[in-house]
């Protein structure tokens, strides 16, 4: 491959390498290794994930989203906002657009450096499930917001062992075989919750997770009858806003709003993935 032009973008601290691949400039052979290499921090550009923007006949574009481990994921809320602004800035779509993800069609509206994305309807909400951890039993809730999420309410969000406990839940047999993302949240106060997330595929705590923020907001609404919108304070300090409608425990018309910032535009040299 020749040098590859890319944008580095951040959505509330979740960072991505985004490449316009409409002309198939990225070599498909060894793609997982390529992604893993360029997403490695200190060794290459570094990112939580990589997004390929590609042609589609009935939508403005389609994407392929990959976590930093090289594995493909169905959906990423923060990535969706960044992809939408990337498409707008590069003339691929107007300020209002639709694009295809592995989880379905996503609609987005770009305003300045912010983006509001209409997400797919969530499914499979479960409340007060008891799982056994090494430290003892733990009550969790779960929901699929494009990807699977577990949600745990805690009174001490700063003291949570996100890496240890999060990893144990992520690989717990209850969520096998796909595993799950894991969110630790505070109880709602003045329409706002705080969140910390262990992300599947990144296999670490990230500064933000869009689908995790949605999962946590909807679980909060389900458990506490909280009303839309719910604001979610991420670990980066960034604020995500979740809008939704609810009918007898069924959620629909779910929107995720937040920043989608361009950090820089650059070129990946072959050195970025040949090491």
C-alpha cells in the first residue's frame, strides 16, 4: 500500500483513525493485523478503533468498524458521530445523512463540531441478574444497544476496579460466547449519571463509550422511571446526551448527541504497520 491519508478524531475521548476507503486503498490481505498495528499507541498512530468509509448504493456510505484488537464490531456510538462529521467535511454526505453499519442503518445530523445520531432500537433488556464473581455475587443489568452491554450501579465510581472487575464480567460465562462491554454508573441526580466503561475489543477502560452511555441511560430509565433526555458524564469529562421514547419498558427513537472533534489529518506511512 502507498501512504494512506487519514483523520484522527475524538468523540468524548473515544479516539479513532478514519480512512476514506471508497476507492479500496486499504489492502484486504492481513487487514486485522494492519488495524492492530496502526491502533497501537506509542508504536503507531494509536486509537481505540479504526473506521473504513466505503461506498453504498442506497445510503450515503457504509462503514466497517474495527476495535483496536483488529476485531470487527457491529456498532460504536462515538465512532458513528465521528464518521458522520468526517463524511460531511469530506463532501461524502450533507449535514443530514444515513449510513450502513453491521447493526443496521444509522441516521445522523452534523452541527458544527457536534453530531446527533439516531441509533437502532435496543433489545434484550434484563434487570437485576445475579452473577457470581471471584469477590462474590454481583447484581447486573444488561441490554443490547447495537453491541451487548452490562450495567452496574455503584456508589463509589472512582473506587471501582474497572480493569479487574470489568474484565471478569466481560468474559463471564453468563455473557458467553460473545462477551459484553461493562459499564459502572452512579445513580441519577438532576437527570445526570456518571460512567466508566470497560470496552470489549479494546480490553481496557476507555474515556468514553457511546453505546455504553446509551445502555446506561436506558437501564437507568427502566429502573428509576427517569425521563428523556439523560446526560452522561464520561471519564474524559465529556458530556453525552441520550434522548429516547419509552412505552411499557420498550425503548425506541433513541438518539446519541455529543462532540465529534477532528484532532488532525495525516498520512500513514508503511512504517506505521510494518514493524
